[in-house]
C-alpha cells in the first residue's frame, strides 16, 4: 500500500496521511483535501512500503528530494539520456542544420565525433521514497498514467545488458525510467 504524508504550515509535527494503490489515486485524494482546506500542502512525502525518513526539509520549487542516490558515469552519445531532438527530427524545420540544441546527439554519418565523446555523471535514485511540493507532486503523479515507467524500455534493456551491469544492480535498473522522467519534466533533485 502506497502512502502520501502531507505537511502544511512548514510544520513536520502535524500531517495528514492518505493511503492508496497508485500515484494517481493519491494525487486525486490530495487535491480533494486541498480544495476542502483552501490551501496547498508545503510537502508531499511519497512512501511505497518504506519507512519515513528522519530528516525532511522544505524543497525549493521544481525540486524533489530523493533518497538512495548513486552517481554513475554514462556515455554522452547514448540518446535516451538526453531526450533531445533536433528541430528537423521533430518536424519543426526543413533545414538540416537547424536544431533545438547544438546537435541532437553526437553522431554524424554513423561515426561518433571523437572530440565530443565523453562520459557524464548521472545520479539515479529510488522511485519508492521521495518528496516535493504540492504542484510538483501533481506533475510527478502522472508517471505511471503516461506509461513513462516503460519509456524506451528496449533501449534501457540494451544499455543495461552491454554497459550497465557493472554500474548498477538489477534493483537499481528499475530506477532509470523514473530518473529520466524527472529530467524530462525539467525538475531538479537533491
């Protein structure tokens, strides 16, 4: 059973608790409580079968506070980590040189550009315990509903098979889509 602890007035002593089967259900119940009370909760702490953490601080806007973090090094040419498409690839332009960013990935003509190839740090964290503000929780609650938990599953499996096994455990492997979803929302994590 999933739990959502709701803190208000910057106080960690008094909180409301909601139990539910899914993030969407928890978010719906949270929204009903906020309508009844006439204010947004300061902190929404999500727990999926784990104990409440000892220390909680109010997060900044567009930030989620995470636990069980691990930083790994991944290749910067692996497309699913960046989730950026060039304008031409997205159908937004007919110019080959026009892109949203400098390059959508660092491949040209099936050859990796050697001077741009490197390893970048990426922090992974558990989707079973985290907290954020009320507005951020509304966005994150769409994680399963939008099938983001299965986003790019074939690429995740290929990466894990050929590069990821020495870096992360089988348990941490299931964290990858959640981490990617937070990045795609444009949220920070601490």
